[in-house]
């Protein structure tokens, strides 16, 4: 599988464009994430089948509650540790229009964070015959629809610096970020987005880096992992994505193994420390979503 290949939203047509439209509607975000773009480019039939299996899991009130609890778990630990730093436009020397763009783009990352975490955990388990829907929830929320108003019309499509185009004055900051997340020379989308505003990224990493290296952030990661596992196991809809299910649906062993490898890689490693940071960065510019229990 060539993970450098991607089918971008603007290039998608026909059924592929329809899947992308549905992903954006279901995720409530103006973006089709990399994991979908590269899967569509390499295995379009698999993604269409898998999305049909996964979509109901994201459309429940139980998932809505989880997405809110995920955000709150991370931000509560930060509040208890140091408080949430806030960056007004004037303090980070960003023009008004650029500040609006910054807030909108960070809101998008805030929206997709719990959805990606849940996607990776569900797919990783399902593709390896793991526990998905083994203890279906019996409450009304388990099958009730996702509230139409939650996360609606939030965010703007993120823009980013090109890979390898980090401004010279961010070299030290970016090196520290890569070291913390164990990324080598890579830089995740959130940081490539923030690098468009060097004063913001510098200030945010200086203020938040110590928290990300603290016991509080470790507790946040443990709590969110527990929330995710509970929802994956209690979902009332069990996606048919186990290897035998996929063989019955006509997928060959090579495709199955490629998908197992892809989603296992995305459910482990650096992503475990990157995704919980997304609500934090949004909160620094007052762009985070709802935190109260639903």
C-alpha cells in the first residue's frame, strides 16, 4: 500500500465524492482526513464498504456524549494543572482576518479529535477480531440520534505549510515538538497548521509543552482511552469488518493485511500523544466545543 497516494476531496467524483460528502456530514467537519484520502486512493472499494459499516456508530447520542466527555477530560486536567493559556489576537500579533482563520481551523481539529480516536480504535479492533459491540448499551442514548445542533457549522477547512517548509525561526520549537511526540522528521497536521502563525505556535508550545510532559497529560490520555474503549465495546451496532467478514465480502488477503497494518499503525505510536492535544490548542483561542455532559 502506497501511503503517499491520496485522493483529495476536490479530485473525487461519483461514488467516491458521495462517500466524502457523507464522511464530512457525519464527522461534522469541513475536511476529509488523511486516513480516508489514502485509503480511498489505494482501496476505494474497501473504504466504501467499511464506511457503510462504521457510519451508524458515529450517529448516536452515545457517541455525542463521548465526544464531549473526551474534550472535557483533557481540558479539565490542564485546568487543574496550570490553567488554559489564552491568546488574544493582539498578544500574538496576528491580523484580524488571520486570527479568524486560526480560530476556525483549530475548531475543526477540535471536532475531529474524538472521531479519529474512536475510528482508529474501532477499526484496529474489528480488523483483528477484537471486542467491538461485545456489551451493547441498553440506554436510550445508545441508539438515539446524534443531536443535530452539536458541533454543527463549526470550523473551517485547515490550511498548512508544506512538509519540510518549516520557517527558520521555528526550528527549535519544531525540533522539541518532534522529540516529544517521537515523530522523527515528520510534523503532524495540527503543527503544520499552527506553523502558519509562528508567534502562536511558539507561545503555545512554550506554555503547553510542560503540561504535555506531565502526569496530568498522562492521566488525560488514560481517561480518554478508557472512554474510547467503553464506547467501542458498548456500541449497539457491530461492524462486519473481521477478516472472515471481509473475505465473505470479496476482499483478498493482501487487502485485509494492508488495512490491518494501516489501522494498527494509526492506533498506536505518536497519534496517541498528538490527538489529545487538539482540544487544548483550540481552547487557547476560545474555539473549543461543548464540554457539559449531554
